[in-house]
C-alpha cells in the first residue's frame, strides 16, 4: 500500500509539473513555460556513442507517434485524447524522445483533419506546420526530445527513393533546410531522419546518382547542417546490400564499413536500421533451426558491428510487434537484450494502436497501456512502467469518433520474390464530434392583409418532410479491411436516419463514428448515433466506419431512410 501511495504521489507531482509547464498559443506559435521539464539539448557523437554537450553518454529512447505523414496531417489519436495526454503517457512509460513522421505534402498543407475540437481546442485551426510547432513545444514541456522523420514525400505511400516525379530531390532538401531553420534555436529538436526506409533500387555507394542513397544522404545532411550544425543526421540503410543480401527496408548498413557517410560537420551521423519479426514478413532466419539464437549474428553483420567496433552510433529506428506469437515474443526478448547489452538508441514502432503490422503501446481507446509489451521493453526503459502508473490527465469525451485502425504507414517489405505493396492505406479524415448545423431556412413572411379587407390569420407553411441524401467517400483499403466515410445531408428536419449498402467480402464492422453499424449477410446497415442523429434542413455531417473485409466496396449504392 505504501509503495502504491508513493507511486501515485510521484505521478501527481509530475502532472502538477506538466500543468505548470502550460504553454500560450499566440497566432499559432507555442511558447513553452520557463518551468518546462528539461531535455538533454543538442547531442553529438563520439565513436559509437551519442553524447550530450558535457560529453556524457546518452541513449535515445524513442517511440513513434505517426499521423503527420498521412492524409490527416496530424498525429493520430487526437480524435480521442489530448496532445498532452498522449505525451504524458509516453513520458510515463519511460521514453525520452518522440520520433515524429511527416510528409512533404503535409508541410505545405493549409489544414489538418481528424482533431477533436472538444479535446484539443487549440489545435484544430492550426496548419500542419504550426501543429508541428505545438507538438514540439508540448513534447519539450513533458521532457521529451523530438526526431523529425521525413517518412514519405506525399501522404499516399512510402517511396522507394528519396524523390518521386512529384517531389524532387530539391524539394526534399529545401524542406529539410526550412525545418532546420525553423527549429534552429529549439534544442528539443535533436535530429533529422532524412528519409524513411530506402528500398527497391536504392543502393549504397553504387555510383548511380539516381539511386545512390549514401550520396543523397550526404547531400541532404550537409544542406541541413549548413543551416543548423548542431542536429544529428540520422541515415537509414537500404534493402539490397552490395554483397547481394537483402534485408528489411532501410535495414541494411553492411556497406557503411567501406563507405561511410562523411559530412561537413564532424560527429553528427547516426545510422538507423529497421528490424521486424516474422509476423511482418517471414524472413529466412526465422525458420532457421537455431532461431532465435541466430538473431544476434544477423544484427551484428547488418548493422550492429558499427557499435561493436566503435565505428558509429546506431539508433534502431523501427521495431515492433503485436506480441501474439511465440516467435514474435522470442524475437522481441532477444532484441531487447541486444539493445540493453550494446546500449544502442532506439525508436519503437509505435505509440499508435492503429498500426496494422505491430499495433501500439496503447489499446484502441488510446489510453489503456499494453502492459505485456511494456513489460517486455522494461529492461531498456527509464523508469520501468511498473514504477509510474498511467494517470488520466484529460477526461474522456462523451463522443469519440475513432478513425481507422490503419496498417502501419511503413509496413516492412518482403525482400524476396513477394513484393511488398507500396500503396499504404490512408487513415480516415475523422469528422468533428460536434458538427455545426447550418442555419435553418428563414420562413417566408406572412401575407400582409389588404387595408380594406378584414385581417386574415397568416398562412402556415407546410412542414418539410424528413429526408436525407448520402454519398460514399472511400478513405483507405488494405488486404484485411477498409475505412470509408458517408456524407449525410438533411433535406428536412431529421431526428434519426439510416444508411445501408451491400458489401460482399465484409466480415465485421469493427468501429463507427456518428452512427452504429451492423452486418447481416452481405448488407451493412448503419443507424445514426450521438452527435450526428438530429439534423436541421440543409445540415451536412460526415460519419464513418471501419470494417474487416477481404475487399472494400468501391462505390456501393446507398439506401437511405429518415424520420
């Protein structure tokens, strides 16, 4: 009892510190309080160690909070929890850094979507770039550093190379220079992960400028450092290595031994492979008779040697699992022991529960901790999850529309004959929980009686019948499900409505917002619910659903009814 009391006292004390570190939002700019929790500040490298300004060794213990690289252009889950609640949970779990994925498309966007105005009122009107400002400022207030991760050029899919036909190398570098300048005086932003998961034709030091990732990373890294020479430059590996071996997207760094990235500012390069278990893809080593004892040798050969031989620091940029199989549990246990033994930095994928490959560190309510995963990570977390109970700093809103449980935007590839799909499902654009009704139509004035006739009572207008129109708006689809929205417009006063459609291949409806849905045979029937039930004439709301299915309806005919 005494230990439990002390734990909650510590949690309350930390929450009080967070409250004291509240920020002011002025014209979209976020100004941290002077009482913000401390972050380590600018970091550099010494041999295979990341060090602080004083020279002390520092291990980056990060988790990814994705969403700013998707069509939402905002960290996912802000439809359910406040930004502070999520950051507070991450800090309480024992992490010290956020890996924040973004897309170049979102950097240029004027608005984000899927943010619950009732829970995050100060974030809804921000552009994605100003939202990034807010995330960084609030992360700093919680004692968390931030690694900016250029996850993809656009919000549609992960690209093999650092450029596409729509987003040039120049655009990639210019955006990095812009971000370096924007956060030049913000020591909470410690690193630039230049491009997520080079793969396919991407090569290391092959001499072909169109696909040589080492050369491109050198150009981009030097450009970033010309603006802010204090940032860590985080360089991922490639899928296909020079000796003909293949590994995970971004996972191969074997060729760094003979061809390292050399930048204009010394002691800035951190190499960052990705690694996943058998449930993401069945790599040959998972079926070896000496599995999982063979894993350490594979990691050493592909990237671990950089630390073992004191060549350069390694930040394992992505690893994660749903922890549902014995093989995955053995993989994670072995990997955690390896990270602890080598004192490597890391970034767990992901905090989000809506990663299709790995799930997250919280469940679908974005509040309940995945205790089994956190227990497995305990040897490399500070403090351990057991020492700090999860406080709930923000009450759960009455209405919480949950968008898609989207597959992880960067699902790890199949390096062999079976290609990994490059199209990543986009999470749904979630409706605001409280749609603002359009003003009702102004009634026609009553007829003015002629002066010479006896006044007559005004003619009453015939009431408009209840009715709606509805349109189908697909959001994302993948091999195991889909997300779609339905835009409903009232043609008369509506107290309840219904939409149904045929959906062959659908096996269940796992989530819905603004309506409740059921499956009968191949027909999905959705009844209005919560904030989207009562509509005034002319009012439009967007509602949605997530379904488990082998295929998604492309443009189903919607049957509607209203009363």
